[in-house]
C-alpha cells in the first residue's frame, strides 16, 4: 500500500499523503533504500522495544491522518488508495500489537516493512560507483551487530522451536 500510494503521489507535491510517505520512509530506511532513496543508505530503523512502540504510535497517527480526509473529498482512485494504505497500516498494527510478533517471532524481522538485513541494494544495484557502494556496504556490515542485538533483546524466551529454527536459518 505504501509503495502504490507513493508512486501515485509523486506528481502531487501538495497531497497530504506526501507527509505520510516521508514519515514512513524515515521510519523504514531500509525500505527507502530499496525504493531508490539513497539518502537513507546505511541507516537502520530503531529495532529496540522503544523503537517498536514508537512505530506503533506512528502508525496510529498515520492512520488517523489518513482517515481525517473525508471520503467525499477524494476521487474514486484516491479513496481506493487511501483505503489500501489504511488496510496496510491495520495489518502492520495487528502483527505488532495483537500478535506481538516483534517479541514472539524472529521471522517478523525478515519482513518488517522490508527493513530486513538484506545487503543486496549495496551489492547488486548500480546506483553509484562500485567504490561508493562498497563503502556503504562496509558501514552496513558494521551496523548489523547492533540491529541483531536489538532483535535478540526483544524476543521473549523461550521461543517455540519452529520459530527459533526459522529465525536461526534466516539470520
């Protein structure tokens, strides 16, 4: 939903959703890099418990802002995209709040709005000269232990064996 809405509003700088998209990119810098926003290179999201609670708060605020725009003021396409965005926010909130996935399932971190620990943007995309990308990759690799430490600190033990095995294989 975020990417579809982002693509749609790229040509509408005055659209209220632009702020929601920029807030999302700041909260999910790895996703931003994958979407081509390299000012977020080597920035990881705050995966600490406090960071997760801050993201939950941000999502509630984003949902409220999106729903504050009356459906009558939107074209059919804009209403659809707003509703799609709200559905994605509801999905994220369900997994973070109700299911408590950040605290119970290590695999949640493999998909957290595409803020996983995948180095491929630095290694496979030719967005800059190889030397620049490799400098970014080295910084990325040095930041992974802190991210992994935050993830490990969040997980409530004991973990169910299948979830633990899935997390171990992925990491």
